[in-house]
C-alpha cells in the first residue's frame, strides 16, 4: 500500500467530519475507526441538541449518517487500532493492531476522550438507561425527576447546577468531606435548594427492574460509624473527569497536564507540522458533538492547506 495523503485516527463526529471535508478536497482520506466505531455517541440513546434533527436522533443512527456521508466522498474507512507511532520525521509511520505498518503525509488525531467511570458492573448494565457521563447531553430527559451526580470538583458542581434547572432534586455524591471545586461553584451548589450534598459517601451499586431506579450508598466506609442506605433516583451522572485517548502519541505530541493535545491558537495544528487534532482529544472545556464536528472541519482544512503548501 502506498503512502496515505491524509490519515484520520478516530471515528466520532470529529473524525467523520474531517473525512467528509478531506474527501471533498480530493485528499483520499483513510479513517482508522479504533475500538469504538462511531465514538462515544454510540452509547448515547437520543441526541436532541445537534442541529438538523428536529425530532432528535439516536447516537448510533447519527454516526451511521456521518459515516455514510464520509463514504460518499470517497473516504476509506478501516477497522483497527493505532498501537504505535513514529512521528520523528515525515512521512509519519504508524502501526495498526501491532502488525500492519502504514505511512502518512498528514494525520488528523480524533481519538476522543473517555469519561471516567467508577468501575461498577451496574454502570454498564444501566448505561443509556439512567447512567450517563454528560449532563448537557442527557439532562433534558430527566425533567422533574430525581438524579444524582458523582464527584466533588468544578465539573460535578457545574453538572449539578445545570441539572437543578431540569430535575426536581439533585443529589451530589462526594467521597470526601469537602468539595474540591472553586469557591464560587461551591457557593452555587450549597445555596441551591434543589441540591443535596452527601459528603463522605460512596456508591456501592445501582438497582432497577428495566431502567435505573436507585443507588446503594455507603457513608463513612470502613469506619466505626459506617452507614449503608439507598436513594431512589432516575438518573446517575458521572462527573469524575475524562481521560483523553493520547497515550500512544505521548513521546511526540505536546500534551497538557491532563493529557489533552495542545493546539496552536485557533488552528488544529499540533507541535508537529502536518499533524492536527480535532474533537474531545483536544477539548478540555466543551466536549459536545457539534463542537467536535467543527473541529474535524478545521483539521481537514488545515491538512489540505498543509498539503498544498508543501506540494505533497
């Protein structure tokens, strides 16, 4: 196989949008789908905030639409996972599934970020049936219902505040005896009559017949005054952070302290010429499908400009 002009790693909204733009620019893009074809959105039941779908659409259906659009413009979409890279000199070398080597003139990294989960079996059981890692994505489905947010940082406080505008009650499940969030966010949740903070509390399990109905909690775990109790909830939101999928790129690509790719100014450029980043892998703030799609567009346009300027 010859050298790839534009290689896109990842198949979420950023990766597929990059493929659509790169395909229309005759860059013959190759997309490596990764372990989760379609990205995080395939685990989201209904998407109601992506423009152009007035009735809403399931995450997997929307990603199928984006995939078909990329195929229509000539994208070559392949199963596989990038297991090692050599970005020391162009053309850049990559290995798929530890066995197949490829070379590329430009690369768009759109590998996303994975929400951190507690590691309970029940989280998988109720994922999309009450368990979510994105309040802005799924909060709308919990209007006038009771929900819980796990976490004590700024993200958890923001999600709890956001959900309090929709839900009838919001529990915050906080492992420590204090909130890690900034003072202004702490004040916001503590003064909100709809939010009840459960300090020194951990989640042991979740329960429900068809969908999530409640959580098994323990307060002061392992101490003399340990106390076990259940709460009835319709939604369980994880807000304990995200982990960007950047480990394989670490030796070469400049990352911030949390592992997100650092891009230059308003562009999608990384510290290595011809390598670009799009979507949640470089987004510490928004993590929304529409923003990721916009990032994919930018990265493809930046790649096209790079190819033209370098006569590749």
